[in-house]
């Protein structure tokens, strides 16, 4: 299952474009950018993305990338737990 990471174009102009490029190179991650993600208050104060619909934010692009990968790992672990329960 692929992870979806969504970016706000306005936030990318503030510094998340490097995060976008890094994640876009990962074949296991689908990356999309939109003109606006309707989180203007957060967008004006921090770097952020949506990972599978959940907000992930940080004060630096480097920290954001780290937190995105941690969220992806957490989500993958939850999926594995759910599928193990089915067997």
C-alpha cells in the first residue's frame, strides 16, 4: 500500500519544496501538491504536509521530513497489526 503525502503550494514556497523532491523520489510514496490545503493558520506558522490525511508539521523542513518518515513507519506498523489480526 502506498502512502499519500499532500503538500500546499504556498507552504512549498516557504521551504518544503526540498521535502517534496525527496519524498517524490521514493517509489513507495505518492506525492501531490495543491494550491491550498485549507490550513492557512498552520501554513503561516510552520512547515506542514498531510500524510494519509493526517497533519504533520515542524518548525524546519529537515524536521518535517524526519517526522513524515516516522508517521509513515507508524502507519505501516498499524496496517501490519491489522492484517495480522485478520489471520
